[in-house]
């Protein structure tokens, strides 16, 4: 009984603190995501250490639930009409950012004297992003417009591009390190993407026809939550990208049924899970790792920033994007979180001798990008004039 009371008190307290961060986010230049992560750091083991030990066990489950919801809602943005309108921009900019970020990181780390294996592994991780933080900032500032729509599309497909880049870089690194040909790594990467697409399509088609026959209200909520959880569970069980699977399912539902009720239902319950996700993410970050980042970590952070800025500019130039989009899209794509940590763990398992360098660098850089990234996303949205605040300012003039 004592464990249950502690669990309920902790959950209730975290959710109520989430309300405070929402209030602060509306009245300060910092987004609520950054406040939630900072709150997690403060109550986590590195500062006050007041979060119960069971919090560590919650994080994986809460993160999976929150991210599978994010993936499903991202799928709503990937309709044929949206792709006809913004598809060229989304595909060119997203692909360019991934390729340029990986190449700049690879070349930069090689220039400062890192081995080919370390440079390849960090270059494969560098393109990973954090769709949850990016999307939440867009919603918080009520950003509407072409820039926001393209940004949502980019973070939706970024997971697939990032998995391909990482699988390829890890394959080459394994070959150089003498850990085998590495073809199994590439096949695993392809399965993570292909299997996720198959699951999303297989579940999305029946869900699309079902959603048109269920009345609005509680039944729609049960339908949507059940489908999203089932999709995430099957994807995790089969060891494929659950974010991509849920996104594919959402896209199929949006394109076939043209109904928004399942998405509205998920939006209605998503935020409590996101509050817990960001707070527990902050609590899991190891602040002490910042002191161990070294020249490799500084180089990784710098080259990732340069790669994203230049990659977005190049992709925007090729796709004839507006000047504001070329200038600010890279800035809006700086957040990086759990996907990068997962890649670092895989890399250290496949090439153990590289783990002592890879893990501290990625943990430290994740701390920086998770805190500063959402701030930069909000700043970019403000600069392109798509936030509710900038829209009001224009109307008042």
C-alpha cells in the first residue's frame, strides 16, 4: 500500500508541477519543454534526488507511450494533399539535413584527429532529432503557416532517414574495426524501417475503415488509444521503430478515412504523458557528463550545429524554399534526445572499444541539445512570424 501511495503522490505532484511550467512557458522566452526538462534535472539524482527510485522504471514505459502518440499525430500531417503542397520541401530539406550533418560531422571529427571508427559512429548519430520536443514547441506557441507545416513534415520523416544513415555508418565502422562485415547491421536497419512500415499499413487500413463507423465520444477515444497502444506494442515486440510504425498508421488513417476524430481523441490525453516524459527525461540526464565532454564532444556539438544549418539551407535552396525557411529551418531542428542515446548504446555494444568515447559524448551533447534545442526552435518560429504572438502583433499594426 505504501508503494501505491508513493506512486500516486509522485505522479500527481509531477503533473501539477507541469501546470506551473506551462504557465512559465507562456510568460517567458523559454518553452515549457525546457522548463520540464530543467525540473526533471532539479528533482533528479544529480541535484535534489527526491524522485523515488521507481521513477527509473517508469521512464521507458512513459517514453514509449508518449512517443507512440507523437508518431500517430505526426502521421496526420502526412496526407497526399499535404505532400502535394509541401512534399518537395519536406523531402529535400530532410534528406539534405541528414546527409550534410553526417558528412560535416564525419569530416570535422577526422580533421581534429579522431579515428575513422569514432568519426563514423558519431556522424551516424548526429542526424538524430527529437520530434516530441519540436512538435510541442509548435503547439505551445500556436504556430501556423507554411514553415510550421514543413517542419512537422520533416521531423515526421526524420526517423527513417536517421535510421538509414546510422545503419550505414555503423556498418562501415564495424568493417574498419574488424568486427565483421557489418551487413547484419544494415539488414537490421532496413528491417526496423520496412517492418515499421508494414505494421503501420497493416493496422492503419482496418483502423481507417473502423473510424468511420464508430460514434464520436468515449468510443472514439477507446478506439484510438487501443489502436495506438497495440501498434506500439507490436512494433516494440518485433524490434522495429515504433515511432515510424505509429506515424505510418496515422498517415494511412488520415489519407483513407479523412476523419480527424481519432487524432483529436489522442490529443486530448497526450499532454499528461508528455509532462511525465519530459520531466523523467530530465531526471535521467547525467549533468556530470558535461565535464567529461572534452574536445571530441565540443567538436561533435559544433559540427552537428553547422551541419544542420548548412543542410537545411542547401535543401531549401535545391527545393526553391522561401528565404526565411532556408535561413531558420536548421535552427528549428536542433533538439536531440532518446533516439541518439539509443543509437549510442547500440554502437557501444557492436564496437565495445568505442563505447568509452561515444557514450559520454552523446550523453553530454543530449543534455545541451535537449535544454537549448527547444529554445532555438521557439526562436526560429518567432523569427519567421508564425507564432500566435507575432500574428497578433501584425494584426495590431
